[in-house]
C-alpha cells in the first residue's frame, strides 16, 4: 500500500527548501520534487530511520517540521502545513510504519516476496566450508550436540571440537563459559557460559594446523573459580596443533574491563590454571564507547565538514583509533597463527561482538577464499550469523527505542575495517566498495531478512541472492587471486583513512572514490575490442593470402597494395 | 636505477663481543673500497671502518665500509649486503648509499662519551671527536654513521670536509660546473662538444620534445598552439638589457611597442614587464606581473597594461587582477608548514606520535596550503573559462607564487600540460624562464635559511592531488613527480640550479673564462636540463613515469613532434562508465522516478545532483555545474576541494618510514595490474598496425614490442603474477634511509618482513635464528 502526501517541503542541508510530494509505503519513504524538469528524489527505506522528532526552527506560520534521524549517517528534515482539520501529521503515520516492532507489526522483509534466480541459502554450507579446510580430521571432530540449540542457543548446529573431547565434557565446558559459548575452532567456537566454557573452531591453517578458536569469557567470577573441563578442553585445542606447545588466548577487552567483569561472574583465564597458555588483552573498547564514537563522527561529517579543523575534529571522534585497535588485534591473531604456527583462542565478554570482528578479520588476512564475493558471504554467515551476532539488538530494526543501550555499530566497524584492508591491498579483494556499501545499506533497510534477528534462524538470505544475481556491479576489476598470500596490513594512523565513500556520501560534493576502477574497465573494453579486430584481420588475411597465392600463380606481376588505416 | 636484490647470505667474522649488541668490523683489512667517481669528481677526504646504521635499535644489520666525501657527494662504500631491500631505486649518478652534497639539510655530529652534540656548519671547529654522524637530508632521509672503530682524527676530518663542501662559498663551486665542463667540453677538445640533451636517436626523446623557451621560436610555437594571435614575441631583453631576472624572450600584447615596454619596465619591481603565460581558446589570456614600484605611476601604468590586454582579447573583455600576496600564504608560511610536516612525518617517534597523527598533520597546515592553492587556481580558472575574461596574476616580485598558480591554472585548463613533454615545458616556461629562484629557494649554497621555501614541492603536491582525483588525465605517474622532486637536489642540471637564466649565462661565461675552456659556441657552457632523463635512469626504468591509464590519448597529444592546436574534444572514454556508477552517488537518470515494485532494492542516491537553487557565488555555481557532468579528461579539470579530498602524499613524505611500508600492497599493486593491461593493449595495437600495413600474416617478423610500461604482459593471457618485491614504497626502499637515534621499538626486520606490531618475544626469537 502507499500513502501520498502533497505539498511537503524537504529542507535539504545542501540545497535548501525543496517542495514536493511524499509517498509513504510500508517499506519506504519516497520524496519527489514538484517541478517536472527536476530529477530530485529521495528514496529512504523506513528501516534506516532511527528516530523521528518534531523540530522547531524558523518556519512560516502554520507549518510543522520533523527531523528523521537515520542510521546511515544522515538526517532528513521535512516540513508541511499543519492540517486545519486537526488530522495527524504525515510523520506520525511514518512513525508507525518505521517502527513496526514497537507497534506489533511485522518488519517488511517478512512480506517481501521477490524471487531471485539464485537461492541465498545455498551460499553457506557448513559442511562444505569445513571440508574446504580439510575438516574434520584426526584432531578435530564434528559434533551435532547443538542440533536443537540445547548446548548453546547462539551457536550453530554443527560444531567442530577437539576429537578427544566427548560430548558430555562439552556440556560441562559450556557451563563455564558465558552464555554457554564454548571455544570452537576456526570457526570453532566454544561456548562458555555461566561458568562454562566451550570453544568452537573457526579456521584451521592448511599447513601448520594452527587453529582459530572462538568462545566467550570464562565464568571465573570474583572467587577465581576454575573448571577442570575447560582447562582440559583448551589443552586439547593446543594438543591438536603439533607445531606449537603454546596456546594464545586473546581477550579483546582492555584488561581493566576484563577484571571488572569478574564481579559480574565473568573474567579471564588465569595463566596458573591454563598451563602453556598466554593471555593477551587487545584493548578494544565496548559497544557503548563505539556507539558514542560514531555519534561524534556523524556530527563531524554531516551535513557539512568544517573546513579548518577537519583532521583534528576527526581525531577527536576516536573512530579511526577504534578501527586501528580492532585491526591491530586481528593482525596479531593472524601473525600468531601464520608466523607463530600457534593456535589461538579469542573471546571478549559474550563472544559475539568483538570476537566476531576479530575472528573474521583475522580470517580475511589469512585466507584468500574469504576475499572473494562468495567467500566473504560465507565469512559473514559463519562468523556473524551462525555464531549469533545480535543484529536485532545492535541495530534495533523497527524498534523506536533509539536510545537503547544495546545498540552499537559493531558490524559497521567490521565492514569499515574490511574497507581499510581493501585500501591497502587494492588488488586483493574480489569485491569493490559498492559491495560493502550495499551490505551496510541492507543492514538497515529491512528489505531482506538476512540481518534481522539475533541468531541464524529461518530468515531469508535474499541479500546474497540479490548480490549474486547482479555480480558485475560488485566486482573489483583489479582483483588478482593471490589466495595463498597472507595480508599484513599496516595498522597505523598513517594509513587509516575515513571511509568518505560511506560516511560523507550524502554530501553532493563527494564524487566517485574509485575512478581507477572505471578507467580500468574502459581499458578492458578496449582490449576486448582490439582482440576482436585483430582476430578478424587475422582471419581475413589468412583467407586473402590463400586466394592471392592462387591468383599470383596466374598473374605474378600483380601485387597487393596494403591498405593504410589509422588505428 | 632500479634493480631487484636477491637476499644474499654474507660471510662475516666477528670479534668476541666487547660491547654487547654492537657488531664488530671484519678482522681482515678490507679489500680496497673505491668510490665510483663521475668526471670531474674528486675525493676530498675519507675514513675507513665506518658503520652505516640500518636499524634504530640493533646494530646487527649495520654495514661496514668506507665513508668518502667528494666534491659532489657523500659516498659510503661497502661490500656488505643490505637485507630486506626488496627493490632499489638506482640512478646512474649515485650509488646505493650516496647522498649528493646539495641534498644535505643538516649535519649533526655526536660524541656519546662526552654526551656532546653539534650541528656542523662550514668553517667551524669541532672540539670533540665524533662517534657518530647524522645526516638529515632534504628529501626526508636520515642517515647515520658510527665511527666506533674508525680513526678519530680521520672521522673528524671527514665530518668537517662534508660540512665545508656542502656549503660552497660560491655558485661555481657547485659540482655541476666541473662536471659539465668535463663531460661536454673536454678542455678545448671541440669534438666532444655535444649539445647536452641531444640523443641522436631517430625517435625524438622526451627531452627533445620539451621546448626550453630560451629561443623565440619556442614562444612562437606556443602562441600558435594556443591561438594567441593578438600576442607577440618580444626580444628587447636580449642580452638581459632590460631586466636581469627576466628571460631573453617573452610574449607581450601586440598593441604594445618595444619602445613603450622599455619605458614601462623601469617602474616595475625587478624591471619585470608583464608576461603572457597562456591563452584560452576563448581568447582570454593569463598574464603575470610584478608590482609597480613607483606609486605615482601605478594607476596610469595599470591602466595602460590592462588596456593592452583587453585589446588582445577578441571580445575586448575586462581584465581580472588577482593579488597573490594577499590571497595566499607567504613563502615563509609555506616553509614553516613544510618543516612541521617533516617533523611529523620522519622525525617524531613513530609509535608515540600515532595518537596525534591527524592533528599534527593539520597543525603543520601543509594540506591547508595545498588546498588553498588549488582553490585559488580554480577560482581563476572560472574567470578564464566561465567569465571569459583575461586574468593577471600580480605578486610583488612575480617570481614565487605566480609560478605556482599560473602553472596550476594551465594544468587544469590545458590537457597538453598533462602530458609529460607538455608538463616539462610548462615548468620550463613558468618556473625556469620566469626566474623562479631555485638557487635561493632550495638554498643550495646554504647561505640564507630565510630565503628557503619548498614552493616547487608544494606545486608538485597540488598536481599530485589532481592526479589522484583524475588518475587517467595525466600521462605521468606519481613516481615521475617524486623523482622530479628528488632531482632538485642534484647540482648537475640547469633546471634547478639557478635563480634566473641570466645568472646561468653569467656564471657559465665566468667559469669558462677562468678555466679557459673553449666551447666554440655562442653559448658559453650549457648544462643539461633535468628533462634529459637518460642522464639519470635507464630507458626501462623511465617507463615507471608512464601512466598506464593514459593509454588511448597519448597519440593525439603530440603528433610529429609538434603539438596540435588545443581543442576541447567531446570524445570521452569516461562518460559511459560514470553513468552506470550513478546509483552510488547521485546523478539519477531522468525517467526513474517511482521505481516499480520489483525494483524495491535499495539504490541510494545523494541528496541532490543538481545545482543549488541559491548558490553562494557565481564561481560556486560554475563548479557545481561542472561537477554535475562527467569530466572530460581532455578538457577542463577542476579539483574537488572538501578538506576530506586533500590527502597526504604518502609516496613522497612517508616512503622512507619502514613502519609505513605495506608489503605486496599500496597503490602500486593496482598500478602493476593496470600496466600489464595497458601493455597488452599496446601489443594488440601494434599487431593490428602490422597486419594492416603489411597485408599479410607472414610478411615481416613482428618488430620487438617497444613498451611504454614498466610492468609487461608476459603474453596475451590474463595472468601476470604480481612481483613479490612490490611494496607501498616502491620504487624506493626505506632500508637504511631513515635511521633515527636509539629509539626503542620493534626491529626493522619485522616491519620489512611483514608483520608490523607487537610481535611477541617468542616470535622474535624464532625469527632471529
């Protein structure tokens, strides 16, 4: 359905007042300028709206104005005449539609029925992915203990765990890890919950057998509780890698925060309890700090950039500093696995925010497969969706409670880090910037169900269907498949940049950021054209030389004058 | 200049360790290490058993050798092999470890035991025996030598010699004079009197294609090329009779007679008559002018000049005057910014300055000045192109900012100046011949720090910004710009050695007289211009200057050596693809208003793609309109000027910082891929020409493929593997080039070997094995 409202003014921060017609559907808000010759339109999915506020300001009499604060780094301000008959404003209608969850309505994706030629569900097949990594093997076995999400409701059904740990032990480990998230490896995450720990494998090094294992914090508590099973479990993870007699445990948090967690029953592994394990804190701040940083960043970049203090303003948001710490953590993990041939266990508090960022970034550095379009989709499926990143909680789809303390740009930060990697290695990724922006846009749009819930469930995977059906638009023409090459980014402020193509894209003065791709594509076209011409000429010359040789036999004095053409 | 170095294990003897961590020199006396000398180069002083420091925190990788001071350079000669060097930039004129004396910024000597440190200046005494010598270079390198095992007296002597020879008392003591006299005028032997720059190849070299604007014919050709029919070449300054710092030939309005000009000249600062720079195809002219000294004459003279310029305009339109002194930072401001930027880039400790990196870049104000220059040039482009009026650049002496602004305007407006030969001719025209004081601004003689200012580098940076924004619009690469910037510090080329052409002529004449060299030429002694790149680099290495994306336009730029008249062509490769990308960033195609339901998929558009309803200024409106259309790379180019558009030129400023080097990454990896494709296209084009020309398949073996590209396609298949030696510093190597004093940190090998941070001790131990 759609509602049409005439005589609405869009107050654009760049071009001033624009009069037009506003169309509202259950999916989006569509604004079109009145004048016929103008192509001005706004097309905003309701899902990006974070809150709607009545705004003051100088308006002509009898007008009301509303600001739509959006999750994609922009604010939209509209004004319209107050209805004399006292009917509700357009924006009260919008409010209802934009926050269906708060009004007991369904999010649009559940009503959207577009069919794509490819089924996005097929993108990620856990057993195929494990098979690619040569798993299970003699050290790691597959368990279906979590088939009915009994072990841990935020873990996938299929888990890889050390071969010598029976399922019964896993259950005990789970009780020692927060939210039952045992360490599982390379994609093995072990849920450790409430005094239980289980780690689950995420990735395994093809040569050294060093593994990336993820889990949640151990439930050590203020009394320094220990779990023999958890200790044995981590030992088993270490033993599964014959190359190293050490295990590194990366705690994503600043050590102060980890200590503070003890009072809430959580904590970190003591090196006394875990022989041969070394614990490293990565100093990445929590979701609240990140949310605040993004808020400041929005102030700095939207709508206008202050000319004289751009860099120091950017610095004061600390956004890039946080990006740096996340990348630095991932780099340390990748280095440990690649150069140190050591298995690593990664956790934060619950193991679904910072842990997901770290494992997926480390895996991007280590394994070229994840740098392809499909591999990246697998990575998101594996490390984010099936391991229970709380998308609904962190984004707040369709929920009007914009000040909810659980919201945080965790996934945005991850994508930003990926973009930073693509900047440093312009030929190492199969996808382009537009691919990353598209994923982020649909993180909020609620058009596809992919990112709608808190754990891998029955939601659709049409985003992958959509992307894979329009692959051409998302490809990096400069891609070189050097899959065996480990990427070591330089994690320094000297190289980190603000992703202007995303954060400043609403500013009309920003233009294309990747002109090189376009130039390169033109060259590709040119090459194809030339190849065709050369082949044509070759054929022509072959046939001509065949005929002329027979002619020459008849009249030997005749010669062929070459045709001079300029290319 | 470039060669890939395979890591070679070297055999060394070590003495039993006395001081821990310090590597000992070889026991055996080193075999004779000889400096490679250029013609005319002599060894002034030398010292053996010197250690060149490679890493800041360990001496394990240091090199043992001999330190030599010549009249041209500091040379370090060693048999040791440097590790971790992935790729090495090599010039014919310099060895791996050499530093030209003109490249020295500061010489610091240190005595550890006495805890003394002294900045050495010529003719000063040094009261202690140095244990260490640190050379701060103009190109941002920092090189350190240790004298722990060297003879204290000889070490001291070498340091003093370096200080002395790097601050020559007279211009003619700069090495170039000796060198040029030897190479081209072998003391009276006329046979060797080759015109520098003449290659003798059938194909015209880049250098020959570059007019030097020292002849009336060069100016004539430029007038014709730009269609400036109302302007003429004026030769009243022949023999520098009017102004000592103007070139002998320049261009003036037709309506002004030589007599008038002679009379005007006395009222202008430096007797500098207003100079024509360039003509727009719409008839507007770009003119530069010094200030009028005589206040009484100011108005009258101003009017006369403006009237003459107006008369040379086809529409007799007005003249717009821009006072550069008032609108731009002063040369001192620019120097200060540069010093701060150097501090932030290479001197501040790396890890500690990370947190404040962005604000320290901002505080230097360098990027602000880059933006300011681009912005001012763009405003004046609007005057010439949009308002179709002639523009006068006025500056006190017309020898600094006018060089920068006039060249920037021309780079934006005229695609000819975006080719290599065109760009070189622009520098020749607006900098060298217009009397930019290279000698003083570079401070080659280290006479006065007050005169020093990196204006030329600021210009290169501005061009780099345009290159980044329009990567396919320029025939050259950022490597070209960097190498050009580095060539400032070689005292061999005429281009960057003098304050004005007159100074060159005078000193050359004197020098010839004092040495009684007979040249048999009306010109006394001719230095080669830097444009003769074969003096420095091999043919193959010069290919790094060529931008692969420029393919397809190069042919139309220069034909038969002469440049076709400059016209705006509508043909534009970029149009089509720009269109398709619109979904990302605005530019909505007309009919797509309310999309059909099945196209619900989000296609985000920018808030608007059109001109503002109420733009701030006419120039703003002009820019907006220009930006709303796809750019014609062979037409006008305008810079994008949001602060977020202006970037730090990392290749230039950070190439020596080991911590910043990305292995197998950086823009060069894209450059590699593009080069290979461009090479394939060239091969196909060549084959096409052959087939068409010969008319048969068999006739003629295919001539060897002459590639413009440094990276070649192996064959016509897609897979050319990326060379392992590529790094973000390519073609430069940070190894041993930025060695700050005793800063604790991660060993250099870690940075260069791959990982960058916080490597645990365990990893280090295993790697050290």
